[in-house]
C-alpha cells in the first residue's frame, strides 16, 4: 500500500483524499439530519455465544469505512491500473448504501471490511506476495468468529474456489481451505458441546427466510383460490407449502440478481428510506461492465462464486435485507467501474461517451434529490413507518 501511494502523483492523491472527504460529508450530513435513528445493536458471533456484551462505537465504524476505502483503492489499482483506480472510489463515495450504513453505525460495514480483506488476501496469494498466507489466515479467522453466516460460508467459498478454478488453484489455496475447515470443525465441536443452546438460538434468529410474511401470504392465496374453484384436493396436493416453498426460493433468488434491487428504491433502506442503494446513473456502466465480466472466462467463474455473498441476505426474514447484502457491494462496485472504463475506451463509436454523459447527468440529479430527501423527507418517513416512535431501534 505504501509503495502504491509513492507511485501515484500528488494530483491523484489529492483526488483520492477529496473523494474520501466527500464520503465523510455524506456520512455526517446523513447523521446530522437523522442522528436520532438507531439500529438494534448486533454483537460479534463469538461474543454472542460467550454472552459478552459489545457494540461497535461510531468512531470504530468510521475507521473501518476508511480501511474499506483504502482496500478498494488498492484493489482498483491491481485490477484497473492507474487509468481506472478512481472509478471504484467514486462509486463507494457516492453510494447511499455505504454512507447510510456508516452513518447509522451498521455492523455490516465491518463485515464488508472482512470480505475486502479476504479478497485482498486472495489477490496477494495469487501474486505470490510475502506474508500473503498470513494475511489470508487472519482474514479467514476474523470473518469466522465475527458472523454466523461467514462462519460457514468462508470454508464453503474456498472449497468451491478449488473446484471451480481446478488444478491451477489447488497449490495456492489448499492451505487456506484446510485452515478454514480446521477452524470450522474445532469451533463447531466446541459450540455444540459447550454452548449448544446459544448456538441454536443464534441460528434460529439468523435463519428467518420462511418467516417472511410474503411466503405465508403466497401459500394462503394459492390454497384459497384453488378451493374457490372446487379443487380442494389439488390445492393440498399441488399447492402445498413445499412446492410453494421451492417457488418462493427461486423467486427470491432471482430478485437478488435483478438490477432493480440495487439501482432503485423498491427495497426500502432500513424499512423506511426511499434512497436507492446505488444511484441509477451507475446502471448503464454496470450493465456494460457485467457484460464484459461474463465475456471473460476467469471473471465469469469468480462472478459465479461471488453469489455466495448474497446468502446472508437470502436467508433473512426480510425479502431483501440490504444491510446484510452490503457484503456483496464490492462486486457491484467493480462491475460498474469496469463498465465505465470500457465505455470511455471504446474507439469505434462516440455513442458510449454519450452514455457516460447521460450517466453523469443522472448521478448529479439523483445526488441532489437524495440530499433534499435526507434534509426534508426521511425523518417523516421514518416516524410514519415506525408509528411515530423516534426511539425505535431498527433490527438488521
């Protein structure tokens, strides 16, 4: 990281500092207008099991957000070089998904840091850097003791990594895979024999997918309509909760790979906000970047593997839990950046440059609209949604 800073010019460094300052401005602006909003405190997984009370102080989340910014800066230089390292930082700085979560002191900002640290460790190992395995082992251990889902997903991720990338990855990533499995089985043995009630209580709290009112409404609607038509037997045989459950899971999964989830406000932030996770001005670069990623064999494999990051949100009691889904945001951020670079470097036509200017216009318009909303509308929406209880703690 230090060598990277030495290689960039003063003007580029000033732009990086400006972008992080802009990010902090949005964070503090949101906090100054909506500072009364508090989230239900979420403890680290291991602390929950040991019944140790701990909640992340605000300054810790600010530090973590800065570390996220630095990791994205470093990864962007690795992936895109000096010609494109600013694009991921711009997306990170301008995304309500990020600055709302930091302003409200969300635990998942820390989990985003762990995901970025694991990705950085993988890149280090791929490049054969000294100390790469130590960094990756540290990130794996930190992730597995910090979150219930990461405790299981990290070993699964590395097993799938070995399977998907084949023999080229076994030599480099067999040790991280073995280490993650070792941590999994040792801790799982300890949890099940010493902390069984707490472990299952946490599991029941984290897995709420079939508690979603949408699922029960679907079951009741199908049964009611079938019964009205005189097909009572068929309503029980065909439209039972198992068939509908499978349909429900498929539809829910599809909602996670639909751009509207990330670029519109169809899913409310923390239940009340009308701000989109990512401004719709980034949609055109995202679609082009996604096309370019899918066209590349190795990138396509990693894109498929990254879908594992949606699972914590997928199993939530909310249809789409945007707080949990933030750990998937690096994939969206880098896809947008890849699209921007491709559009600006397109030589055969001027049409892509026109699309970039359209995107910039949409970004500026939506940015002013979001600032206006935060200043004048969001407080009213929060109070109305939570029955005018300003002390309500939002569960994420």
